[in-house]
């Protein structure tokens, strides 16, 4: 994630002084715990599976984390409005710490997955509350610098995450890796609760009624059923579970569409008839298709190519590194180039998935890293402009809702992508695969199976970028 937030009129010394340095470190730590989590766990995952088993449940380590993040992200604004920043942020840190400790002590993969769900709830809440805290703890003129520091830390997590995970796997144990992050979260909780002297509610957040727990429960149940269908792939059970899962997702959309005051998504969110609907289909499809490497890459690379956990972690981290660097390079591009950047970026993501079909089973590892970086570059050079173009093409009634819809749909794509990869992997026999030929088949199945979904994303992208810009014709109040 990268945010283009430069303010030449404000010097860094103004935010790194005695008054603001401590709050800046605090919000950065909140974001760090979430940003580094995925890469650290991906790096440690081969050792986790070797120790406690659960190969058939690998996809759940990501899917459940993202489910927790969706719920936390949808709830954080209202919690901050009702209780301020301090208590919800401290609670999120405690939940994250509890999840880490449960994972550290887990004797089986099932217990570890419960810990991952709590980590997702806590990590997603920490990220949302950290961004809200920026608006509360810093004056308006310093928020740009605070956001720039958070963005830099997000990029740094791509370098440090695999290093930390690899260090624990190599010199200690993966369990201590979870303990290390639990201690950081406990420190953050104590710091937030006893160290922050702030009571006011965040400005600029409007009340949206109650947290939509019923809709979120239906949404989460849909993702869980899709993921569950892939644990043991059968001719009857898997289609039935998939049908039930997608039925729950359809029910969520129906319930959300009927909600008046606190809809999570715009009207008809996945309709090709509207530019915004096409944009959300594009984001959802591309995120689903791109999760194969993040979910199974480290396990496949260590098993097929014999690389270390640290090397496999850095290959996956190339996605985040490419994203950050590309976002910085193109951040100042004018609006007239938005369509070009989106088209090139999403095309690069598609090409990267196609390249992984060959490179993951056959190598060499550096070629896998090239395609991983290509995926990150594709997202990095397009994401900012997807947001900007979507805002320009969205009805005024849904402009504000768009800011929450895009990350929610993105996280949903990650969760469904992990579940989809799990179905494909287990259908190819991953749970019992040991020989090189069996593992090659698993790798090819995952990425070939993701290609049609990525193709749908390209079709949606073409619809999105071909729509005429309606911003000029809107009558704004």
C-alpha cells in the first residue's frame, strides 16, 4: 500500500518532535502488526505444517484472517464514533495478542485457525483505528506527514516480514514468532490505554446506525462454506457446499441492498451495467485470482525447489515490494492517464498469474520472483487510479460509500481467493502429495484454475475504463 501524501510546507521535524513523535510511533505500530502479519505467517507456514500438520487446511490461514479483517473494518468507524479511539484500539490490540498466543500454543491446525481468526479481527481493527487515530491525534496540517510515515512503514514490512519469520524458523521456532508479535500487541494495548490523553470522538465520521452484524455474519458464513467445500473435494459434497456458500453471499447482497441507512456496498455493486459495478467485479475477480502464490507459494517452493523459508518468504514479499515501488513512481500521474494505468496494471496482474502456471512447478525460483513482482507492479500502478476513476464515475449518493466498498470487496476477494486456491489444491491431491510430479500437478492446477477468474477481471476492466467520465455532468451540492 502506498499513499501519495507530500506536503512541502510541513517539515518532518514538526511531526518528529517531543509532542507528536510518540503518537506517530503508536499509529505506525498499529499498522505494522497488520501489515507484517501476512508475510511473516507465509514465511513460517511450511514449518507450521511440518510440525502440526493440516495441509488440507492451509487456505484457511488466510481466509479466516481476511474474514476477521472484513468484520473489524466494517465495525471500527462506528465503534470509534461511540467510544472514541482509545478503548476500541486497545481492545483490537488485545484481540490480536490473544490470537497470536493461541496460534503459538496450538497443538493442531484447527486451534491455530481460531487464533488466525482473532488475529484478523484484531489486525483489521488496529489498521482501521490507526487511520482514524491520525485524524484525532494530529492537527490537519500534519496528517499528510503522518500518512506518509505509515505508507513507508507498510512498504518496509515487505522487507522485514520475511526476515523476521525466517529468523524465527531458522534460529528458534515458529511458535516464538507468534509470541513476539503478541508481546508487541500487548505493549501497544497498554500504551494506548494508559498513554493516550484523548477523549474526543473522531471528526468527519458520520453515524451509520448499528453495526450490521447479521449481514456480516451471512457474508462470513458464505466465505466459510466456500472454504469448507475444499477441505475434502468430492463429486457431491463440494458442489453442494459451494452452492450454499454462494447462496449466503447472494443473501448478503440482497440484505445489504435493502438496507437504507448503513449499506456496506453501493446499489447493484456487481452489475456490469454500471462503471462502479464493473470496477468492483474487476477488483473482486483479480484479488481472487491472485491469491494462489500468497496462499500456497511458500509451501510449493520449499517442497518442489528446496529453497529455505526465508527465500520463499521474500519471493512472496516481491508482490508488496513491487506494489509500493510502482505506486511511488506513478503517484503524480495526471487524471487523463488513469485508463492507461489501469489497463496496463491489470494486464500485468493477468500475465503474472499466467507466468506462474509455468514458473512455480518448473522454476527457476528467480522467475517466480519476477512474476510475483510483476503482480505487485500491476496493482501498484493501477490501484490509486482505480479509486480515482471510480469516484469520478460514481453517483453522488454512493461516492462516500465507495471508500469503504473498495477495501471491503478487496478483502472479500482475498478471502475467496484463498478458499478457491484451497479447493483447487486439494482437488489436485495436495493433502497427500509427496512426489515432484504430484506437487507439479498441484501447482499447475492452482494457477490454471485461477486464469478464467482473472480473465473475468480483464473483461470487467475493459468495461470500467471504456465508460465515459460522468463527473463533469454531476450536479454537486
